[in-house]
């Protein structure tokens, strides 16, 4: 296994700038992130939009439940503080006044109000047509991911692991703005872990173990300063 890993890293080490930009390959799907809350009255419709986008093979759609609306009377059953922290990082990078729900972020580069379905879908199509440079990213066995060489953006880049439940989740909300409704969610993120810094050279990152074996795994390579997604892989 070590020899296979070494061979893979050598293959991934081709100079990043040696080839011209090409149309986004199927290996580089558009990453769509929804920040939502069960206590938000506009969010159930946004959840449905995210699930429609998730059906597209060239899209990685992720649902992050945030906890800052819990004070309105309903504690979100999927929320974690690190998900709201991720949204605040986007707010800072995009120089927004505040965080809100439902919000969609496309490839870490642009944000939209998720109630505007036509605008969101147009943004996803536009991003899918964009020419990109993405370093090679490949999963190695069950517990590692290899990332090839490339140009590091100013401010550095970080590798993130996201694990999500691909099943549709239904939650009966008993209090707050959505009291009495059954709210449906798709691709609910359950784990968000920083794997380490990427410095432009081929590197191997170990994936942490999880007891939730039914979860899907996504690895994101993102610019630290802007939040732009530089590469994505899923399995």
C-alpha cells in the first residue's frame, strides 16, 4: 500500500501550470452549500431547492444546520456550532454585514438568498461552465485522500473533510416559526473536520474514523482568504 501511495503522489506531482485551463471536468463538480435552520420560516422551501440540486450529477450539495435561531423556541436537531462558524467565515471573506438563513454559497465564491431559486440555479450553471485549474484529488483506500500539485493562493489553502447523510431527513417541528410543520432535509452535514494545510506540493491527508459508517464523504480544498473552492472530491 505504501508503494501504491508513493506512485500516486508521483503521478500527481506534474507541474500545475504546465497545461492551459480547460472546461470544468466531471471530476470537478460545483459545490453548493446551504445554511439553514428548522426554526426559519423560509428554510423549508430552500431545503427543497437544495435537494433538487443534489440530483444533478455535477453538483455536490451540502446542508449545514445553524444554531443561532434556537432562541426563537426550537432547537435545531442537526445544528452544530462549527457549521455557523463556517458561515461566519464566508461572511468575513465576502464582506457581508451579517449571517442569515436560508443562504446558499456556490463554490465558496458567491452567495445568494436561497429563496431565489432561479438565481441560484443560474449561478450553479454559470459556475459549471467556468474554466478552472484543479489539482488532482483521489481517495486512497478508506482513510486517506491524495492531493496533487498546484498553485497556492495568497493566504494559503486548507483541506476540509465533510461527511453527510444522503438520505432525506424529516423532522416534526413543535415550536417556533415552523411549529406544526414536518421539515424535510437532504444531504445533511454531520461532520466537518479540518485535515490540514495544502502547500502546493503532492500530499496525503488521513481521514478521521467515524462510527457513522453510512455517511458520504467529501473533501474540499479551499483558499483561506477568499473561501473559494479550489478542488473537490467525493465518494
